[in-house]
C-alpha cells in the first residue's frame, strides 16, 4: 500500500458527499474516468522500457473550470490527495511525484494546489521485472469552488509493456516536478541562503532566492503533522535576490525546531526546484 499525507478538510468543506464508481481497465494507455461533473480521475500508462526496470505511469485529475484541488501540503486549509495501491499486482514500490503548485485564495485563507487539470507522475518498481504490472488505485481527494467537496475515485490499469500514446503528456508533467537541488545550486532559480531569525516573536526563517520576478516559495515540515505558515515576500534582500520569511509556527506538540529537516520549494513560471535543509 502506498499512502500520502492526510489532513482534515477545512471547516467550510461540505462533508458527506463522496464520488466514486468502479473504474475498470479500459485499455493499455488509460483507465476509464471515474468521477462526476466537478472532477474525475484515471490512471494513464507510459511506455515500459525494454528489459523491465522502473515503470512510468500517472494519475490524471480533470477539474471543472473554476474548481481546484490540493498539493501534498494544502496550506491554510484543505485535504491533499491520498493514495491506496494496496490491491495492485507485481508492485514493490510506487513513488508519487508532484508538479509545482500555486497559491489559491480560498475564503480568506491561502491554499496550495492546482487550478486546472493535472497529472501526478508515478514511478513504479515491479517485484518481478519480467512480468506485467497491474495498478489498482483507490484515490481520495477534495475539489473546491466556493465550497469544498471530498471525492473518491477507483481506477485499474494493466501495464503490460510496449509503447504508449501518453508518453508526451507524462513527460510534460514530469518536467513540472520540482528538481531536487542543493542549497545555493542553480543560476536562474536558486535558494541562495536560509537563516533563522530569533530576534522576532515568534522566531522566523528568512530565505533569499535568486529568481525572476513573480517567483514563489513554499515550506514544509519534516512530517505530515507540521503545518508551517506560507512564506511571505519581504523587503531587505541583497541586490538581485528576493527575500521570503515564515514564522517558526505550526510544529506538532513536543517537536523541536532545532535541527528540523524542512523542504523548501521555489517556483518561477515553468521552472521549480526543491531544497532540503536543516534548521541550525
């Protein structure tokens, strides 16, 4: 079973309405859509490399115009997608990859997610590289317009190998996944420095970013229980840089900020990077 972080939906979410009808295998490249007029989901397959190895696939979410869904960390409110692949066949492990998100203003709060159709790429490690893989997914997610609605979808897809018509679309989604880099690495987009400022109350983290105008920054804690504030742009950056800050707030009870491993994601247009740091 592969699962991702769960977070209780915002108080404004209308609970109790679940979407989900069985979606059986529809072909080699994609499963049937499962959903309703607001949203639907399916699995898509990539071409399988000769000789086995990692298998490429994706979860495609289709959204009605005006609706949005959430990233792995939903921000001030919301529910990120959850994934249950436990009934899949010939699967050792599945990595869910996340294209770069955006800020979404939602009833006086700021969520993090996607405002249009999105593909979440998958990297699948088979148990036996010489045999076909069958994905069986139970997906939980939320879609929001003025109100938020929890949704479910079921999909099944046999990844038997051969070429796929979905390769170009998968490759485009993969390009949108933030590239993992080290602190300071990069030219047009780079996180140059991160420091803790204990002179403010509460203490905060200050991040200097080399990026084109309009870049954004997101911060995540080391576990799903952390709920760090969204970084805000502030003045005072050195020439040629942009400065962001966020309060050291939102850690679960008993957790320590000292030495905590944080993930920073910087987004500038179609380019995005992800940097892991430790708070010293």
